[in-house]
C-alpha cells in the first residue's frame, strides 16, 4: 500500500470543465479499491465549497502573504478523502477555474496555481503536521507542474509522477512573473522552467517528475513528434525512458445505460431494442422531427480547435445534405458557438445546437444518438468515445491518440473478425469526414449488422481495473527512480 497525494485542478462532481475531472474522480476511487491510501488535493473554488458539507480544517499556512486553510472533505459517492486548498484571495471568486466569465484567463493564474503547488510541497515534506505523508505525489497537467520542480530540490522527498492530459495547455507566463513567484534562480534555464523566454509550469512536471505519463499509449508516442509535441518534443525525447501511456478508464457507475437516472428508458446489451426510446425522447425534447429511422449523430465537446470543429463547419453544407439529424452540445470559443448557432437556425429540422454545459443532456445525447462524432485534430485520450461505446452509440473518430487506441474501424476485415466498434478516419479533412459519414450511414441501413457492431461496442471493457493497476506499477517505478536519484 502506498500513500498517494493526487493533485488536480478539477474533479467530478465538484467542479468540471473537461475529461480531467472525470479521471480525477474515477482513478482515485479505483486506487482506493486497490487499497491505496489516496487523497485528492483540489483548489477550493466557490462551486466546490457550495457542494461540500462542513469541511474540517486540517491546517493553516500562508504563501505570498496570503492566508490558506487546508480543508478536508470526502468526494461524494466514492468517499475518497479530498483536501481543499482554501485561499479566498485567489480561488473564491465567481467564474471558471481557469477563466473569468468573459473567457479570459485569470490575470493571476500563475500565483493561484503556485499556491496550489506550494501547499502540495508542504504536505509532501510534512511541514503542515498532518500526521500523513505521501510516498507519491501524482500531479496532473500544468497546474501541478511546479510541485515537481520544487520537490526536486529536497533530498528526502516523495517520488513524483506527472500525467499529461493535454500538452497544448502549458501554463506559460512572462519572466517578471517568475521573479514575483520568488522561484530559485537555478530554475530559470533550459534545463529548468524556462521555455523560449517564458516561465513554463508544465516543464516543472516534464523535466523534474520521476515518471511522466500520458492518457493513452498512442498519444505518448505522438508527442515525441513535432506535429504533436507543441515545442516540447525535444525534451520529451530526452526523457523518453521515463515516459509511458496509460489509457483512461471510465466511471462505470456514472456512465451505465442500465441504471443512468438521466435517461428516458434504461437499457443494456440484452435490451438494446429499448435504446430507440431514448432517441425519440431526445428528438422530442429538442424539437426535432420524431422519427426512428433518421440516424441521429451526437457531438458533445469543449468548443476549441482541438476538437475538429473547423472540418465540421467546412463540411456542414454537405453533412446536412445527408439524411441525418445532428445534435451538438458544447461551450467554448465564441466564433464556433456563433457559426454553429447560425447553421442550426437555418436548418431547424436537422440540426440542434445547445450552447452551454449540461451534464444531464450529455447523458441523454449519448443514449439517444445512433452515432457520436469526434473528429479531433489530436486527442490525448478522449472519454466521450468510451461513453459512446458503452451506450451502443457508434463513435466516428479520427485516428489519433486515445481515439486510435479505443475505436476499431468497421472495415470488412474487422467486421469479419468481430472487432469493429465504430468508424475511423484521417484527421483534418472534411472530405474524409464526409466519406466516413456516408460509409457509416450505409452500414446503419443494415440493421442486423449494425446491431452486431453495437453489441461489440457495448462489450468493450474500459473499467479502471486494468489501468489503475498500471498506475500502481508506475508508482513503483517512480519510487525506484527516486531512490536511484537521491542515493
Ligand atoms: P476534454 O477533456 O478534452 O474536454 P474528454 O473527451 O476527455 O475531452 O472529456 C470531456 C468531458 O466533458 C466528457 O465527460 C464530456 O461529456 C464533458 N463535456 C464536454 N462539454 C460538455 C458540455 N457542454 N456539457 C456537458 N458535458 C460536457
Ligand atoms: C484532456 C484531453 C482528453 C482526455 C482528458 C482526460 O482534457 O483533451 O483527451 O480524455 O484530458 O485525460
């Protein structure tokens, strides 16, 4: 058994902007089941404080002259111990975890997450008299990167693991910010936190963690290449022997069509015929013509370039010429939101666009759609294709990252050997997207065959069982590397 401090900037159901939140609740729960003593460390945003009841104060401290309390609560449902970094001056404000309500990054993000990282360091080094010390500090994404850098300067430190959920978000700030944060001068170098004249939080993790991983094996390979490495490919190649990929699991209790409370009708592999009632409910709810025969294509996503919105928009006229209905749920960059809303206004019988974040509707779209579109330019893992598979909603995806690792194209050979569970095409081409949609629509007409593909999809195992064990192995390797580094 190991003590693990799991640092995350979001966790479901307390606060969520994307897949990290889902992983940060389901992986620690799976580790707990494998008898690891895991504690989540999370900033105390207002939404979080509203959702937790009477958290207990564990310690107080001060960083950069700002008061901080460490609060303890438990994650709803899974009961994982969760420690909240309560620093009202930087976290207790209306808006998102990273951005204000105008979509601009908080002006003091460096300070906010430096405080978060410093609390982790003090827990790790037992400076807060908590009577608990981690063997492993597991950081996620740039918001936790400084921890690894700061811990590297201490001889008796826990081992560190850094998980990259998305290399495109790096936490870059100017040099005066580096100075303001009073970080050691020695960290300002190419071998440290400096990245082309800027302070890079993510480099803290990539340079200094004992082990680095990404959330799928394919993405772990891709980021060694300039096309996907976001300028960090050289560093990652250098640390290649410490880099691996572990595919995300999903929370099979939250995403279970057999028990999902958000659905009009629950269904399983054996009662798949009932799925269609969710389609009718979705069509009705959104004001689309209720018609069982028209294939419904779902899309749920942050609206950012990564998710392939440009090729959807480029191909929209041709896509809407197909006999389909399309349901899009998401929020993000305003220009995408506006263009999509315009298309929806012009084609109200075929296209519904819901701008916003809606957990219940996301479940209803997963269940009510026949197909689910994810034409990402890159995708470290992707969770929606996994939810889609579980809901018998065949994913149509690009062959990148975790999408390539989890979706098997319905080619004649894969249909023949019963591995096909979706449709796969090359990224960044609306022609390819259109051709693949047409291919999927042809197979959709072959009801029996489609049913077989759905059953294969629903039989895939994306529980955390295997992946959580891989993390435990990774922790062991990190401990061995730490021991080798300090002796
Ligand atoms: P990413 O983390 O890059 O956004 P993932 O596929 O890993 O992509 O995870 C996205 C998660 O966020 C999924 O659980 C998805 O259902 C959810 N999600 C994204 N946008 C919305 C939205 N507008 N409403 C509800 N859920 C959303
Ligand atoms: C990131 C990635 C996504 C991944 C998620 C959880 O947000 O964009 O692909 O599934 O993290 O690991």
